[in-house]
C-alpha cells in the first residue's frame, strides 16, 4: 500500500485545522463559564462535544513548535514572536479581567506560556554549551504551574492568578519533549547509518534506492503519532490511578474520562502530514499569530453581550 496518497495535509492545512479546533474548544469554554450547565442539560452536552473536539488542537500546536524550531533558520526570531504574544496576551488578560464584562478572561490559563516555554527549551538546547543549563528556567515554570494546578485541584489556595500559569504544564512538557527529541534521535540514527545527510534544516538521501523521502516522511509521521499517543496514554493511566495529581485532566461527569484524553486523537492527523509548508503568504503569518488573542477577545465580548 502506498502511504503517500494518505499524506494529504500540508503545514497550512494542519494549522487551519488546529485553529478551528481551538476555536470550537474556546466556544465550549465560554459556554461553560457563562452558563455553568449541569449534567443532563443540552448545553452540558454541547460543552462536552465542543471541548472534547477542541482537545485535539494543543498536540498539533506542540507539534508545530517542535517542527518549527527544528526547521527554522532563525530560532531567535521564532522565540521572540512567542515572547511578544505571551506578554501582550498576559497584559490583556490582567487588564480586561478587572472589567466585570470580561472577568472570565482572568480565569483562563495561558497556553502561550506553554508554547513560549517549548520554544525556549529548543532554542537553548540548540545553542549548546552552558546555555543548556538555562533550560531549567522554562522547565521549572512548566512543572511549577503543574504543581500549583494540583494544589488548586485539591482545594488548596495558591494565591497565584490563573493567567500566569502554563495551561498544559507537565503534560505539555512531556508532549513537547517527545515531539522534539524523538525525531532528532531518529535523524541521528539515519545519519549514522549513512541513509540521511543534513545541512542545517535541509536533508538529503545519499542512498535513495535504500531509503528515500517517502520512507523518511512515513517514519517521522509514525514516530510523532506514537509520541502523542504514548504521552496521553501514560498520563491518563497515572491520572486515573492517582486522581489527586490531575495533570489538568478534567472529569466528564461520572464517565471517568476527561476532556484532555481526547487529545490522543490528534495522532491521526499527524499521520496525514506530508511535510510540506503549503500556502504561506505574508498575510497568513500575521493572521495565524494574532488569531489567539483576537478570537479570545471577540468571544469574551460576544458572551458578555449575550449575558446582559
């Protein structure tokens, strides 16, 4: 069977999908915060469906950061973009959260805290030398956010605003490390075997008759999908065995499952990736980087008007 015909998603298609999934998730989140539907209510079912579908977005964004930091020629600029957006979103949440109509914003954790930390880890790792010791800073932020989340889940007041915390914390860290380092390790093995040659982000195949681009993409996709599936499976098992740890897994009524567990399905979309950037005009770059703060503000305004 030719696996190439199933690789139908380029980078543009995968990002559009991730943005749409995130939008659905946040619509569900605002419904949940605005109406606080009880189990059995139609709105409760809508929240479950929207948020469960939306859980597939974060693994895709973690994949984009891992892929971007491996391939970009200017990691510093890539990291700077995340830093600027993190600060802007943080200021907006802190400021608008003081306005009653937008108070819900202060209760949202900061996914850009996760993504900025991921980019910083990759940047410092690639810098090498003593720079790698600084990886402890974003790692401590992610783990610390997880610890504070665990304390909050168990009813302990931490006095730290939610918007200062990384949303996916420990789970996100495990996911990014797998998505970033496992493909690098595979490439190292292929280079050692003489099947792959690398010049920065560019790759070539010295023995295409033995190992070529199709096999390379197929193996990368399988490894990324397996990484997502493994991380979610392990964290779900740990969370199930020790519910007090949570790992940001939110219970769905009495089902014993969680919103977060549905993120494992993102592995399927990674299998469909063809490795190409796809459509990438300048307007799209601005659109994708501004989508998160803009759509959050619009949703907050719409639901504030609806609840008047």
